[in-house]
C-alpha cells in the first residue's frame, strides 16, 4: 500500500518508519524545511531507540516532502500525525488537524484518512462533516489512536497490546486493519467516538495510578511505611497488577499532561465535573514541588546553596523535556536563590532552563554541590553513591526522586538519603528557628 503521513514529529516518524518496515511505501510530509532536509540525509530530529536503524533499512520505501500534494498523490491511506497541544482554556488545539484537512487536494480514488493524533471525542464527526463540505465524500475516515511510549515506541508499534480501529464504514476499518498484517495483536473494532475515548481514558487511568501511589508514598513518609514494599504487595494482586505503581516526583512528557487537561475540559464542556481527574492533576503538580521541602529540611534556606539536578528528560531513554519535572525543580531552585547544575546523557537545557549550568557527567554536575537530586532514573545514576561522588560534593545529601537507589547502601556510603515514600535519613535535619522557619510539606 502507499501511505502518506502528515507530520514528521515523534508519532509521525515512528509510524511511518514502522509501516515502511511492514512493507508499505511511505511518504512523510512536514512544514519545516530544515527537518525535511535532515530526514532526507537520515538524521533523526529526536532521540528514540531503533528509529535511525528503521530509516536506514527502509530508505527505498521512505521519502520526505514539504508538498501536501505529493504526500496525497496516489495514496491509499493518509495518516494525520500532527500535534494537538493544549490551549489556554485546556482544550486541545486542533488547528494543525484542520490545516491538514484544508490542504487535501482533490482525490479521485478512494482514500482513507486515518487519525493518529490524540483528539477530543467528537472530532471525527466534525472532520467527517468538513470533508463532505469540501466535496471529499470519497475520503473515508478512521480513528486509529497511538499507544506508543517514548523510549520504546518501535517495540510498542510492532508488538502492541491492542490495535484500536474506529470507522464509519466497515470497509475502511477493514482496510486499516490490513495495513497491520504482520503485527500480532488484538484488534478492537468500534465506532469513531469510542476509539477517541479509549485513548484519553487509557492515559487518564495510567495517570490516576501514578498520582495514587504518590499519595500513598506521602502517607508512608508520615507513618514510617516503605512505599516500595507497599507497591510490591499491592501490585501482586491479580486484580491490580504492578504497572505504574512506582512512586516518584510526578509524570510529564508530551501526552499525559495535555491529555489529562483535554479530557477534563471535554467533560466540563459536556456539563460534567471530572472530580477524580482534577485531583490526579493537582497531586501531580504538588508532587514535583515536594523535593524543595526535602532539600530545605536538610539545607535550610536554599539561597547560595548548590544543587545538582541529575536528569532533564521526563523519563529515561528519551530527550523529551516537555512538561518534565526538571523544569519545575530548576525554576523553583533558581527562584529560591540556589545555584543549579544539571546533567542528562541526551537531553540538553532549553529556553525554559535559563540560569542553570550543564555538565558533561554526573560527577561534574555534583562537584561542589550541597545536594544531588535524581530527577530521571537513568541507568548511569545507579552508581551515584560512590566514594568519588562523596569526595566531589560539598554536602552529603542525595534526594532520590525516583527511588532508584537502595537507601541502606547510600547511607552506608556516607550520604544522607531522602527518597519518595521512604523513611527519612537518620541524619538530623536542621532545627527550626525564627530566622529559618521549618518548611511545611
């Protein structure tokens, strides 16, 4: 089949390269000339495992263009893989989706428009009406949401838990299902509205599990329980399972934050107050800021203190910093007057991290630091509590925002340790005084 893809971002490029690997001819269109030129040279504009190899292996079946007409010419399928960022109101910004619809040329042969972008429930009905208004009744419409996790997106595409296909016409759904021949997975066939809701509901449930275990972690800190053991015991229940029950400093990335806002706003626009999702979002925002209180407990006022943030990306094995906890932490530390050094193996400080100093290694980042904070659970940080780190740091405090390290081993190495949902370090915290009031958590 010939497949045209609108959008050479993370979803579009992963989708296109994987479909090419399945044997289809793929043309990917983007509006940024520099990106298209780089892709033609085999350069991937982001960090994602296996994508460079797929591009190289399928270069005869992959091409890149700036021309909307070229991507649509002779295409059996046209995939919409553009961004749908949140607006100031919390609604999804569908302007890029409508740009794709507006730029579709006249199509004589039957073509199926496939929506991969995450959109609010009801978008398909509006797009269907928009296509009909343009005289494109021969263009079918299918909702085929993506469920790709950054850092393992290719594996998720080739070995998915499910393939969701929502279509107005059964024949269009059959055609999209045939595109995935060679991929062994359960196929969920449904109406378009249900397909759109499946994506939003799945992400909302995952976010709920994260915020729930973080709330449990906060109670564990007050009662002396260990959240890692609590999560282990809870996760062994066959009704619940262990996934997304790892306490930390909150979720980030390109999907969860915007999708939670989009679903909350969708419910509100429909006349329903989604109380649980509102609490999930609030818990996540507060969780990022609890690190500051842990630092203040040991260091007192942070003005003039040196804090190293280890990890910038919102999760390991990606360079994506969208809604990353590191941005909130760095901003709060700088506002408190602290000196901030940062390290990440692939992500680099962006315009939201002005005022920080990037270092080439974890050891260089912690040199002279009063405290080190593990923000992203990169494998390189498993050996952080080493004699070299202890010698390099001015202080001894490690705040483990991802519970990556063993507390006993860290303390035995001479460090003070603060995790998430674990008992506090036996090292005495600074006493309260009139000049430096004890922080509240």
